[in-house]
C-alpha cells in the first residue's frame, strides 16, 4: 500500500495544518499576496480531475465490496482477491489519471504549505514558548490497539494494529471472526481472553492519526512542536479504552505510570504539568484525580494534584456521558447507522449485524463508562427536560419512546433512569455485573454523601457523586463545540426478527417534524450533548460540595461553522473530533501550556447557563 501511495501521490508526508490563526482584527499572511492568489486558484483547476480520480478509486473499491457480497452467494471466489497485485492495479489505471492525481496533490501541498504550523508560528512571533510539561489523554477509540499475542491464531497480527489502521480494515473484511475474537474482552473478567493480547499503542503515534490521512491529535502536536515541545516535555498517555477504569490499573498499571510520569516531569522541569484530555479522556482523568489521592490507590494524599498539576484542559469532555453510547449497547445502533439508507445498512450489517455490534460494545466495559449520569435530575422526566425548546413537540425527558406500546418489550416511554434499568434488565448477567461493579450514574445531594463516595471507586467517574480534588491552585479550562445536531432521544419499536436476541430497535421509518429516522436531535457537538459538555463547568462545579476548594473554571465555547469545502470542517469546526484541528482551540491550548492562560476570557454563546439552572440539583439538601 505504501508503494501505491508513492506511485500516485509522490512523497508521503503528514497532512499539515490547513488553518491559520489570524491576530484579532487583522489577517495573518505568511506568503506574498500574489502567490496566495495563485495558490487559491489551484483547487478550481483541479476540481474536475479530483472528482474523476475519486470516482475511479470509488469504482475500484465498489468492485471489491461487490465481490465480497457476491462471495456470500458463491458467485465469485473472493479468495482470489487476496493475491491482488497492487503493481498490476497501478499498471491498468490510465496514465492520465496518475498524472492528474500527482498534479492535484502537488497543488494541494503548495496551497497549504504556507499555512503549516501557522498557529504555533503566530504565537511564537508573540513570544509564546513552551513552559509547562504537557501530558495528553486521548478519547475513546482514538488510541490504536496492536496485537502482542504469540498463539497461532494471533501470529499473523503480531505488532499490527487491529484498531486504528488499515490492518484493522483488512482483518475485519477478510477474517471477521478472528478480528471480533481479538477485539472483544473476556465477558466475565473484563480482561484479555485466553491466548489473546491486545495493547494500546504508545507514544505520539498512538493517537496522532486514526488511519493514514485521518488526523486526530496531529495538528495539536504540530503546533506544540512549533513553540518548543518535543518528547522530552510532552507525552501522550495512551490507554486501552476497552477496559474498565479499575482494570486499566489491574492489567496495565496505567494510573501508576501516569502518576510516575507527572512526578518525573515536575522533578526534571521544576514545573507543574498541564493535562490535556479529550472526550472519554476527561472521564479517565477525573477518575485518576481520585485514584492518585486515595490510600488504596496511588497514595499521593490530598495535596498531590495541587502539587503536581497546574491546569486541566478539558476538551469536549463527556463528563455526564455520551447519550449515543446507550443505544449502542442497547441495540447496536446510533445515528451513524440509523440514518444510512437501506442499502448502506444492508452492507454494514453484512460485516457486523446490530446484534454483533451490541455484543462487541458490551464486551468493552470502558465504553459503558460513558453511559449517561445524573438520571432524571439532569436529563428530565416524562413531561419536561432542562434543554427542551419552547416550541418542542416531543420532550427530551422521555429518552426512549415507543410509537406503539403494547407489549412487554415496549411497555411505555422511558425516562433516563428507566432506560438504564431497562438496559440492565434485558442484558446478560455478565454485562450487568460489569456495569454495576464499575460504575454509578446517580447524584449525591449532600456533602456527606460526596465524602463517603471518595472511598468507593465505582463513583470516581461520576462528577455528580464525587468532588474535584482539594487543589485551590488548579485551573480548569472547558473547551467544547456547540451548534451541531446531536442525538438527544430516540423512538424505538419492538424487534420482530426471531433470529436475534435484541428486543428492540430504533424505528428508522419514523420521520416527522424534528424526528429524523427515529432520532430526536438536540444541541451539542455532534457526539456529546451540550448538557454533558457544559453543565459541570457552568454550574455543577459552582456547587460547594462538588468543588470544595474553589478551583477556578473557565468556559470557551466554539460554534460549529464548518468550511463547506473541507471534509473535516476547516478552521472553525465545532465537531467533537475535528475540533482538535480547530485553529482557535490550538491557540488556546498553546497559551495555557505556555503559562498564559490568564489571557483567555470566558466565552459562552449557548444557553448552557439557562439549561443548567433548570437541572434539579441544588446546594446541600437536607
């Protein structure tokens, strides 16, 4: 495959940042205007060639997929494709297409080369430079997982990534049963199945790209490097996101290693660390704050965080859960599949059916850490929810709705508390045991409850049942996107398929008013709803029992204003993942890392304060 890329695209290089960060009130220009104008014209010149090239590659991929499906009916022997020679494939592609592809990619490289590392270069010109050690905690599924098993069934995958690479795609298509066997954890122990050993990739490579060309943390790494960061003062604390948080320590000693690295950074640099977490990584870090202080955990004592951590940058942190995680484990569905057309769903389920997807998600207890927290107090009741709009016809308060409720499988519409109970009541014992032994989803209404929960690791992922550390000098920055349609509640129907154990499925036939293929969208960043991203920062940590030492918290919201011509949204995206490449986010991260966080002003565009005020959680209650 690397030869194919060289033949078509020429030199291989990491995708540079395409977005600049202009100084307030003026436009940042790093090349002569004449050259910039000429470069801007290049994409128009190559647009038809781009479409033609993409069409050709799409056709080739379509033929391979068609061959796979045909193999299911014994029309074509797909085994022949395993011997497909990439050189032969290149030889039959017309020379004009190869030439056009080279010209196109060369023009794109020229068009963005002036803009590479622009956020860091701009701040560097203002005197911003590396100061605090930076430790990054990635989100769910963004860390690659590679095989270290040496049993016969695993040898073909040794040190290959079965998550986060093209090896994963090949294994999923060519050897689905083996891939599924490797990616799932043991259902009883929540650890490695016998004879299988997958581990999180390490270093910056663990999370910079998901697969070649699809960046995750790479743009942040580019800009950090520009102001003076490198492996001696920056570190990616990658982890196996499939594991429950307690098993992260049991199997990988993850939290012990993270503690050691932070302490070493302080000892070497004489400065506290800046911890940067994204998505599920924010929950992992919140758990770590409790573990590191606990006598039965890291044993650091109550002053540890205040001693070693300067700032916590919480990017799109799903502190109260990701709602789409619930239908993922309930019925193997989420918007990404529910809104596909019938043919696309058929193709997807040829690889993994809804039942298989639900089984895989359940056999990854780490994913279930993102089940919604706070219950009806946060997410609403049968008639009301804090984030309901004035003219909304269907309240978000009933999280799972049934258009027809006439059986034991769909007895009535369900609130958040009832939905979680329904999930556990209709799950295998092994999954129920994993959830109840690792997580809690309630609310602690008094300070006494909160302090009692500090001794219960099941509560450590829930900021509504435990507190921030006693760290008066700690600074928390909540950066997240807004303004992108996000799953908020669902319409389900009874599953009539006798071949599956799943009782219900999203009613994708329902399209009416705001209901889109059985999904009722709300506000958020496309993955995490606004209440989960913003409630703790806007109000929850203003309540004394959850923040007893008065840790300073700033919110900076980023409206989703995508570039219509950029597949990843461009410099002003607010998407849950693509925000990691947003220019203003990179600017903010670099300022905090450089010890200039005081320059950041709280910026709020949404109704998060109004919604938070309606949440049924108050100061200490009797």
